[in-house]
């Protein structure tokens, strides 16, 4: 017996919404790439572009969210479909937060003005964090699409790199010295590092959703309040 | 019409256990009398309310059950434990054998000419199909509510509820009968709606009320188990909700098995869900998976179950 056409449409719609939600991660990656470039070159105009462009990520969030609610209301999804929809709602929120963190960074970039960076080492680490986080975002998307729990779990390991760099930035900031301008710069850069670190954490959260879709069990890969 | 044939293999393995024969005796005779004594006591002490007597509900244990209509093998090797004070939903597409299986749980399957049962079905350890067990007794302990509400058309509301009592108890006092009728109608959440017109025909009620009348009729004789064969499929959503609420209340007193095509109803109203299907058309129905309803609808083990509950029929 072939699937009834209405049900087939529902299955197609769910596939489409998954793709559309996860493509939001490409938007985040594009925003993060620009953000890193803006940091590297202290490019205020590029930073403003990232702020303005965040509407696209928010728009994607609202649009897919609404369509998923409609599916819930009209199709009574259960089992894997239900878990997929629940996790996509979660992932959409992650994506929206990641976009917002890029905006947070881009809003503080003007502070550093056109002065040369006070500490090249710190900038270097932040750019490395950003590149590593882009890798995490791509891997989160791929592991979701491929329902690959091992790949999702590996995000924790990748995230450790980001966390360590963030800590190094903290010590570099402490050692920046007494000059008021340099300290302000270092504080701004710490906020930037922290924002990138949060983006990477959101990528790990998406990995946890992959495990939920596949196994039906939700468990945090790592619990900050109860470290292993 | 050909007489029913009940296979002699039923419960043969169970016989080795010491308690079985003893048990089937009680299924065969004692329960009837003790129930009436119980009834009389209830009456004389004035306990006419719906006070639930919890813990009475019984377990049905089906082991390697095979069901046949003549040469047609309808249900194959079903083993299923139906737990007391729980609602067990049987789901699966038409022709998968779930209704046939349901009808074997109170020996109604054998009423079809040529129908046969193999395997063992016990009620709290007592073999339902043992020789000497009166099928009428089994059906008294295991009541059935059907898809289409079927009140006796010529009877009043009162007589519909009291009908089982008249058949089972012979002469009983009018006052005692009044009490059972009221308790049963209260038990099926119908009392308030009909108490002023008990002498009116049962057929004058709405579909949902008629179904609750049939449930009152079923519980009037104090069964241990209630079987329901798509009890809401002929009802509107409001009446359906009333029946589902009622099922939720009744499970404190009875073991309930419900066959439903409405997946959301199984999800809403049952504690355990058993999924039946056919491997392919022409093959007998079989039990694919049974589990907590929540698990079946969020994370079933079998792909066939997943596809069915998700509406992916292929």
C-alpha cells in the first residue's frame, strides 16, 4: 500500500524543515567568519553588517519554528518524528543564540578603534578559537544530518580545545599590565573570547540533541556543574 | 450449525503445576456464589456507593496463543501478560488479529463456527479453557463492550443495567437490584443524566450515553476484567472523551483491554500498548511489540511499530 499523499507531504515537509533549520548553522558559520575577519582587521563596517544580517538568522528561527508547531498541531507526530521535531525546536534556539553571540562580539569591536591590538598573542588565540568553533558548527550539522552519535560525541573533545584557549586568553588579559587603554582592550577581548566559547558550547548542545533523536535518551555529554 | 471445537492442547503444560486444577474449580463454580454473597452483604450494609474495591482486578496471561477460523490461521503465537488495574491497548491495522485475540480472552472467539483456540489463557493462574470451565462463567468475569453501542432495544434503561443480574442471580430483591443499577450507572458516569428516566427505553439515549449504558450493564455483574472493542469508534469527540475519562476511573477496579484504531486514543487512555500486524497478507496476525504506552509512542523498539504509530504504512 503506498503512503497516502497527505502523509507523504508531511514526511517531505518534515525533511524540508530539518534541512532548513540546520542550514541555519551555515548562516551562523558565515556570521562567525565575518566576525573573525572584523576582529582581525578591526573592521567596524563589517561588524555592523554582521549585526544587521542577524535578522536572517532570527527570521529562519521564527519561520521554521512556526512550521514545526503547525506539524505538531495537524499531524500528531510520534516516535522518531516527535523526537526530531522536539530536537529541532531546541536546535533552532541554539542557532538563534549563536547568531546573537556573533552580534555581541560585533557590537564591542568599535571599542578597540583603529589602534593596533594591545596583545597579538590574544588576538591569535581568539582567531584560533573562532576557526575551531567553525569546525564544531560544521561537525554538529553533519552529525545531525547523518544521525551519527559518535561524531556528535566527538564535539566534546573538539570543544575542549576552545575551552583551553579561552582560559589562556584569561591569563593573557591578567598579564596585560596597568595601562588603562590596554586593560579596556583586554576586557573587550575577553568578552569576545567568552562569546566564541559559548557558540562552541551551543554546538555541543546540538550534538546532545543528535543523541536524543537517535536513542530517545537525553543526557548532557558534559555537565558543567558536575564535571567528570 | 457446527458446534464449537476447543482444542485439547489448551493449558496442557500448565496442568503440571499443582494449583491449576484447584484453580479451575474456582473458575468453574465458587466465584459465582461468593459474588452474590458479597453483593448481599454490600446491600445489607447499605454500601451502595461506587466505592472502588481495589486489588480485585485479575491478571490475564496468554501463552503461545494461536487462533483459527477453520483452516484460516488468524493469530499466531501470541504471548502477552495483561496486568491488573492497567489499561492495555491493542493496536494494529484491520485484519491483524487484535479483535480476534480480544475475543479469545473471554471465550467469545469460539462462538464463531469452526473457530479454534490453541495455547493457554489464564485468569489469575486459572485456565480459562480447562475442561469443566463454563464459558458463560468466564464471560461473566471478563465482560465485553462492543464497537456499536448495543443496549437491548425493548428494555428500559433500568432493565438494561439489571439484565445481567437477572440472568446471573435468579431472583433477587428489588431494593438490592436498585442499588446495583444505581452503583453501575454511577460507575459509568451516567447516573446524573438518566436517574429521572430510568424507565425510558435505552435506545432513547445518545450514542455516547448508550455506550456508557452498555458499560454500566457490563460492570453491574462485577466482572474482573473489561474488554472493549473499539468502544469509541461510533462516538463523537465529546462522548469519546467521556468514555476515556471513564476508562481511567474504571481501571482502579478492573483490568481493562481496549482495541482501538485511534492511535491518539491508545496514547491518551492506555498504560500499556501492544502492537499487532501481519508479516504479509494471508499470513496470521502476530504480536510485534508490547510496552509502556509512553515508550511505544516516543521510542518503540521495532521498526514496524515505529512505522505504524507514525502513520508510515507501507
